[in-house]
C-alpha cells in the first residue's frame, strides 16, 4: 500500500510479524522515548500540551516520541495494555497521525485474536502465509534472546540489565531483525565462552523483576551494586515469546501473558520463581498505573518476599527508592543467613 | 566508643555507646546540624566527625537520608586528621530501626511502626530479624511533618495536639497541603479545638493503617518522634486490638540501632581476648 509510512510506531508488543511481512519497519515508541537523550523533556512536552500530571509517564513519553520522530502510523493497543494509551492515541489522531487499533481479546480467545491479526494483515497488505514464514525467521532470533535468558539464571554470565535490554528489544528487534540476530549472536558467543566456574554466585541474592519495564534508568545497576543478581525479568522475557517454536502465530500471541488476565502472568511467575531459584521479587509498578492494583493478588499468591517499587519519571532512582532497595536486599540476606542456621 | 548517627529529615540524632552502656543522647535540628557540622569536601557535603567528638579507633555507624554524607568523602578527611583509623559504616534506615527496636524492647517478634519527620516505615520482625516491610507512598501526609503543620494551623503545641482522640472532626484529604485548607474549613464549621486535634490524629492513622494491617502481629512497637503522640498510640491500640509499646527513647531508636549494629560488628570482627568486657 503506497500510502503506508515505512516506519510504524508501536505502543507495546503486537504481532510484529505482520509488519515485517508487509516490508515495514516497526518502531517501539517506548524504546525511542526512554533512550532519547532527554526523556524527561518528552514527558514535560506532553504535559505542556495538556496531559495530566497524574498520568503514566510512559504514555506521555510515547506521545512526544511519536511526534518528534514524525511517525505517520501508530498501532495503538486498545485492549491488553492501558486505557490511557487509548486516549493518547486519540490525541495523536487529532494531530494527523494514522491510528491503527489492535486489541488483545479478554477473555483469551483464539477466534478473536485471529480476527484482530487478520484486520492488521488487511490494513498492511499481507497474508497468513507471509506472516507465518516471517515468524519462522524471527523464531531463530527469539531463540537467541531466550538462550541469553537461560545464561542469565543458569550461569550468571549475563547481567540482569543485559537480559533486560535484549529481551525488551524483541518487541521490534530494533527495526532490523537480521542485524539484531548478528549482534545478539556475537554477544552470545562471547558469553558462552566464559567459564562457568564460580559464576553462579551462590552467595548472592537472586532477584526477579516482575511488572512493566522500569522507567528509572539505574535500577539494575543499583540492585547489582548491592550484591544481588537479577535472574528473572518477567514481562521483558515475554517480549521474546518463550514457548515451543512449532506454534503458529496466533498460538504464540495467545501464550504471551502480558495482555491477558493476571492469572496467566501469575502461573508464569510461579513457575519461573521456582525454576530459577528466585529468593525475592521486585514488583515494579508505574505511578498511576492500573497494574499497581494487581500487587494485592501477587502478594497473596507468590510466597517469596516482594518489594513493590514505584517509578514515576525517567531518571535515576530517588533517595527513598534506593533506601528501600538497600533495606530489601539486606533483609533477604538476613533471612538467608537465618535459614541456613536453622 | 561507638557513635550511632541517624541523619533524619527533621532532626539528627546522635547516640554514643561504650563499656556496655549508652552515653550521649543528642538531638539537633537537621539544618542547624549541617550548618555547624557540615564540611565541603571536593564539592560535596561531608560531616566533620572530629567536631562531633569522634576520635581515632572509634566506630561510626550512620543511617538516615543523609547517611552517605557520613560514609563517603570524609573517610579521606578522617585519615588526614587522625593517625588512627575511623571505621565508618552506613546502614539502611529500616535495618537500623529494627535493630533499635529489638534492643530497646527485648522483643524478637513484633510489628515495628516508625513514624518520623517525613516518612513512615512498618516492618514485620520475627526471630529478631526483619521479614517484610512497607513504607508510606510519595507523600508526607502520614508523617511528623504533617502533624507539625496541622498543629501550627490550629495554633496549638504538638503536646496539646497529642492529647485528643475523642469525637474527631472528619478530615479526608489525601494531600497534606489540601488537608490544611480542609482543617480551616472545619474550624469555620465550628468544630472545637479538641475535636479538630482528634481529627488530625485520626487522619494520620487512616493513612498508616493499610501498612500496619498488611504486616500486623500481636505486638506493635511504635517508634520515631511521632510515637510521643499519646492519642495516636491509643488509636493504634484500639483499632488494631493489640498491645502497643513505645520504647523509652522512640526518637533515638534509629541511632540506638546504629550503635547496636556497630557493637555487634566489632564483636564479630575481633575475637575476644582475655580481659575483654563481657557482652
């Protein structure tokens, strides 16, 4: 279709196979917002245009990023992400940006998801054969990201931050899956060559991050500086689509936990906490986000210590959050010592 | 000598410990403390330990918002000033307060409620160690500063504010600043001073309650400067239906915890020699 812009903005992970199959370049607006030299300014700009102070900074940053990069078309997830994004997309539309709606069904029903993917295929001019063929190519790239994830918790050769950045980038593969595959392949070869001796760090506290990717810039650095290791990034790992490669596209996006009910996320968290021997969780929540409410259920179900950490604006951790993280890591250490004495 | 320093948002508390007993208990306004004991070292604020009375061989354990000002740059300074070594350790506030509460009460299982100048900490303690904790959200409306402001609006002292819990005027505002306007509205509506003071004490409790509920135990140890508020203590006991213990020195709890930690660490590092004091 000649009127379609080459770059298509994403507000969250969607079946990106459709875009690659159509010869388009997906751009995850979250990533270009948070890696901008001045992410806080992007949030302020949206507020100057009238976005309320008490709404999510991710939404405001995405909005300004789309305009700054002259993104002509944005796929807005109207169900399965956040209702603030829905209103933000309407503001973008009022500024002349084409909004293509996409909804993950609730309940998680294959028929509805298939219909949504077909609507995307119609809009961008592709078909199931091309989309499934694209998935098979992307499977190879995702396999590398999932291998990096394994090395994170099995060997400790990969830091929590490396795991975060590569996993989170699987939403759009930085717009170039071939280059992404090559760079990640190089990194993996380097990581695989490190001896496993003394890398597992049995003495350090093994943490998991659950919740949306953090807006604060130094969370991983700070936590790992306290002598803890992040061995699980819940949502980021989902962006890399863990699960059997032989699934079709619809099944893969049905297995993807983030956009559906919290029960699915909990089952994934429970399994991974056990498999990765996670000592404690950090539940990252964004200020003003509906996911904060799910903290109630998380605490009921997951029986390891949980620190709920709230982030608002892009930038380094505030003094209060640093204090809470330090106290949390020390608490985990004391609990581990007490357990070993029993 | 061990120096426990709690660098709080409203006050700096210093406690010393030697020969198995506590010596000095000193409380200073935070701004005055940094004015009188602050130093510029490489463009950063540091604490002049010498002026505080720290000498070679002493141990300093610090906590609170300003704790890293004690921990970092003045280590070099201390090395220059003293020929001996000064051991400066920095610990998170929650751990300091739990250590202080265990020491002051002798209890090993309780819920610690610490309400300070700008924040609130609640910790669940089992076998003498912290098992879980929660802190107030990004607002000072459940802290001592809120009580100070409200007392000032009412034109009463904190002591007077702390005497009333009966027939509270209903204050609902989430924001500490809006609560002041709400309080003025209640004055205009004709609520008496006692009802207004009680309303303030109940409003802070409503903000604390979700934190305390989540980490409840059979006993609550109530510390921090706000623990001096007798009305709030009575409200906590009534609403939670459990015993509430305010330690002898609630506002020095964090600094006492620092001393306890310093003592334990010194004990762990140096094997006891013949003639050493029994701990």
